[in-house]
C-alpha cells in the first residue's frame, strides 16, 4: 500500500501531546493512514527522546538522541518544532489547527488556554475541529488540576491493590497500561467523533482521564465488588472467578494452564494424571472449586511439578485445554506465531548503525486497508520546513525569518 491509501487517508491530526497516552493514540491513527503532525518544543522536543538507555546506536556504536521509549509510539508522524510560548508560534499552531481535522493534547487542564489554544479559544472559528484532551483526572472534579501519572492512577484506581502474590506487597503492572489504554480509548472516541462530524458537520471536545480509564477497565473485578460487596485480594496469576487458571511450576520452568468450566475440569484432571479429582465433591462445580481453591491449587501444583513444561504444553494442547509457556520477551519475538503475524517490524532510520530499527508491529489486521509503516519515528524537527511549506504555504524566506527569531 502506498502513501495516502489507508483507511484514514485525508484526515490530518495535529498532535500536541507527548510521552505515551497521546502519542500512542496518534501513532495508531497514523498507522491507519492519517497525516500526523507532531508539534515539539525547539531544542528539546518530546521528553521521552531522552528516556533511556537503551538508545538507537549510530555507526560508531555511540548512543544517539533517540530512545527506545520514544521510538515505541512515534512512527508515521512528521515532527515540526514550534515555540508555542511565543505569540507567533501560537499563531502558527492555530493556523495548523485550521488545516486539521483533529487536535490532541495532554497539557494540564487550562494549559493551552494560556496560549489562546484551548478548546473554547478555537471552537467558534473552527467548528469542525475535533479536540481531544487527555489528562490524569479529567476537565472537572476536585482532582482536575493534579498532574497525571500512570503509576499514580494504577494505585488510585485499584489495580496495584490486586496485583502481586497473596502474601507479598502490592505490585505495579510493568507497562504504563493506563497510558496505553487511554490512547486506545482516545482513538475510539476520535473515530466516533469523526463519524458524528460526517453526519452533522460538527466537531466536539473529547475529555479523557487516565483515572476514568483505569476504573472503566476494572470489568469483572469491578463488577465482583459492586455486585458482591467483597474487596478483591491479591491472587498472583490466579483468576478471581475460576480455578484452576494460573501459572504453575513444572519440573523445569513455569507454564500457564487452566480449566474454565466443569467439563474442562474433568479433562484437566485426567490430563494431569489425577482423574479422581474430577469426581471429588469439593471440585465438582466452579463454585465448589473456588471454595476449595487452596487445596485444589496445591494438588494441581504437585502433579505438574512431576514433568517438564514441554510435556504439559503438548499434553494440554492435545486435550484442547489452555496451556502455554511463561515466555520472556526474547522468546516472545522468536515465537513462530508472533513472527507469522508480523508483530516485529523493521523501519529505516537515519541515525541507526545499520540504517534501520526494529519496532513492535500493529495488531490490527484489515483486509482492505491494513495499517502501514510509511514513516519511521522522526528526528526532532525533521519535517518542520516540509510541513510549513506544504500545509501553510510558507516560503523559504518566511521560514528563515521564523528560524532566526527562534519561533521554529
């Protein structure tokens, strides 16, 4: 597929966000064909450029200015450096907004209003603009002015209280999962707003909060509390609503396996060589198994430690029961299924020693308009001149004057 043939071909996104939540959204929109203009501060840019090591290494083996963290969420974008703190810079950004379909930002509440770039500043002149704001706690409420951090939201939203072993301390999820989930929700909201604009011609303001997203994806654990009134406890890898379904130690490592209904459990008991468990009154139903979780997990654990992981993976697969190894990331990217699904990609990069960098691929598979990898994560300000000339019609002399004044 060539440039401009994606599902979102013709949609321009003005990206005033940085770090992860906003950039993960705009990368997804870019993968789907949108033209994403990433506006960054001259001289510094998105702070995640410096969040390393690891950094891309150049031909001499030295670190460059591009961190792996920055690379993870900034492909299919064009970097434009503009100082919005100067009136002339803010005016340039407003002109870019007028040429865009979507503006996405993650400043503190009211932060862009200082530059005349808040939603209320733009909505009258740009009624078709879809304006997406991402903050820690939303545009309203007693916490609205607080800065938002994924770790803080994992704690406030209950996730850390449920993560970790039963007899251990609370544990965070090692991926900034609320940033990523907020990016996904922002993408969904933007697509819905574009559909609404198709019908009515009207843009709108999207207000997304990391805390809202964390509470929103509590799902079964949240419903367990709201319906049952019991505060969930830490269970390690175990499931709160079905057992056995967790990681178990084998003779030479760890696997994940389980049975999610009564018929599966009878097969499970047979596979592990403990067929009598399938007829044990303590384990006949899911509710009974939950009541006797400790005893059942101990019995299953004893059985599984008798054989190596490969034995169990093959045996469970033959019985059509869930089972897999607990892979490290080197094993993940070496897995033939992951390779077949193109979840590891390579893109050219001007600073890299061999001229390319490896990145995680897009999981969306579309038969007619699949995601494409058209542009590698840009270096700081790489397309400033290109964008200002193409989108705003600024000639070389105009750009030179802006550069001399340090506006760009």
